[in-house]
């Protein structure tokens, strides 16, 4: 064994076959899959702002008493996807927490 071969045996410089290429590709994928370009974050925030604006101008959720909906958080779409239950009282109507004198 030559001196160069003895020192660089850990590099495994043999010609790669199909299995070695697949393993090296998977290693590359795992090592670099967590890297997200900063421009993607910027574009996602711009999309969230656009969605918040669309929620604020949606006529399907317009209320004549209170007006348009107000979106105060850009992560509202992601949080709305996590809603599982909406609680209501016995009559089936949603409570408003408004006391009216009768």
C-alpha cells in the first residue's frame, strides 16, 4: 500500500456504483434538507399579509353591526387550520357574551 492510499483510505475514492450513489444522495438530502433560503421566508410573509387583507375584505364574513373582520395576526390562516371544536350553548347558537336589558 502506498503512503497516499494509506492516508486517504477513509475517503473511499473508488468508482461509485448505483447503491453508493443512492446512499450518498440520501446523505446529501438529509444533511441539507433543513436549509431554507431567506427569500422563501420573505415570500411566505408577503403571502400571509395578502391573505390577511383578503380575510379583512371578505363579504361572506361581513357583519352589519361590527363591520368587516379584523385580522391582527399574519399567522391566522395557520391557526384557523388547528380549530377542531366550536362550543355553543343548549340552543345551538353561539354565545356573544353580550348582556341585554329586557
